[in-house]
C-alpha cells in the first residue's frame, strides 16, 4: 500500500464507471480521500482513458482482479451484480465496498458477510446518508435518552419522483430480475437505513405495495407500511416514486418531546414538566395541555456523503478507525425492505428476523418470470446530482 513519494496509500479499483462509479473515480483522483489512490477500473463500455491518467482500464473483472494491483475494490454496477461481484472480490482477497443495496436479499447479504470473514477482509456498503448532519443529530437525541420513551414514529418519504425515462433507459431498472424491488430497494433504501440506524430493527412489519402504479414496471412504486418497534411503539413509513414534489418529513412522538424533521431543519418541542405521561396522569384540567418550549435547529449541507464513507473505508483498511458502514449494517435496511415486500406479497404481517431462505425462493420465482427490458431508450439526459435527496 505505497503510493506517491513512498507515502502509504490504499490502492483502489472500481468496477463500473457509470454515473456513481465515475463520481467515486473523480473523488479519488481529486485527492478527496486521504490515503487512497485510484489505480484501476473495469468498464465494459468504451472509456475515455484520458480522463483517468495513470489508471489501468480493464474490460474483464477477472483480469482486473488478477492484474489490477489494488488493495480494495468498489462495486458500482447494477444492483443484481452486487452480491456475485462482491463475493468474488472478497474471495480473491480484496477489501470490498458495494453500492446500496448490499444485495437483493438478506440471504445473499449474509453470504457477503461470510465471505468477508472467511477472507479476513472488510466488506462495506455505501450508506452515505448516515453522514447527513440532520440524521446524525436525530440519532444522538434518540440514543441519549433525552427524548424519553419513543411512542410513535412516522416517516413520509415521497420526494423520490422518477419519470418513465429513468426506467426505460435501462434494461434492468424496474424489474424483479434486475433490482428485486423498486422504491424500497433502490431509492428509499437510504431512508430505511437511517430508520434502522436510529430506531433499531422492528419486531414486525405490515406493508401494502402498489406495483407499477405510476410507471410501466414490474416492481413497487408506492408503499405504505406499519411497523412495531422493539418497545412496542407504532411506526409508519410511506414512500413513492410517482409523486411530485412529495415530502420528506420525519415525526417522532416521545415522552419528553416531539420532533419534526423537514427541509434540513429540526423542530424540537420539549415539555417543561419533563414527561407527557406524567402530565397526562396528574393534570386536573380536562382540556389542559402541558407547557412547552420549542426550538428549531437548522443544518447546512448534507455532510460528506460518499466521500465520508470512502474515507472511513480507507481508514479502516489501514487500521486507523472502525468500519462504520459494514455489510452487517447494510443488511439491516435490506431486511426491512425484504420484510415489506414479503408482507405485501403474502398480504399478511411479516415478523423479524426474516426467513432468508424462504424469501430468496419467493424472489427467485418472481425473477424467473421477469424480463429485462429489450432495446432500452438511448435518448436520455443524465443530471446525476439531481438524484440525491
């Protein structure tokens, strides 16, 4: 792991130079990841190699694994390839970071964890929304206990609007074979990750999904879900890729306060008596309400996002810091998304932990009947930065 002028560097190879892979390559080339250096990339489509001076370009992944000279691999390819390519990279002896989702089902996510442990290598997932200051603050408030018991959570995340060209420009998007899901596995997996990070895994899930309601796709583009948290509290989650402008509003009702997160601000209402439960039990006023005070915290920017995750990945490889975005962490949001789909497919409650083998068999049946899109459209315009929420 030696780079320019003898300085220790983690040598990185990227698989896939589409919009997200190119962004990672640009960040590495610009020196935004201290201690990491892009040395090779693999892309089947033609590549303008002048954009990547000193970087070996391969068309075949096996060739890159054999001749790339890297310490770690970033998998930035379509969702259905995350598990097989990630597993191959790990078994070949490379630290590996995969894009979200970590895999298409929890059974395969566990396979990546197992492969990483067997190889003695790190497996990370691009859980970039965890670097968002607003979400980090919410996690801090919940974990510190300053809100008291969580009574109810509601997250409406419907500003993931996508037009038809988003799907029709790709052979795999919006198909069971290519994505194994839609709004849950592709877009809202970010928000579900934050949900699991802050509130933990739910005990049970009951979800209702609409498949191809707004788009000519096989998978879900609208979801309404009710979950039971570990303390018995209710939580609801709604998402859609067919609404505009939509909302991103997270509400937390707790014993010591009430939070509303929206538009990069956090409104916190605190009860002067210290406990809503205590006020409810002790007040003599039939229509009384507790005295409260309200503060609004505002947050500029979204944090380091992808750069922050890559910094942690490189630092963990060097042994300088703990890996914060592990495959085990990435598996949590995937399991919740799988539970939501399972509940919708069976029209019943789905309990955690999920039966991974049973779910994989159901998914394989849907994938077998699924078709990748023939002759995807080529007259599309990509403005990738507009995809972030």
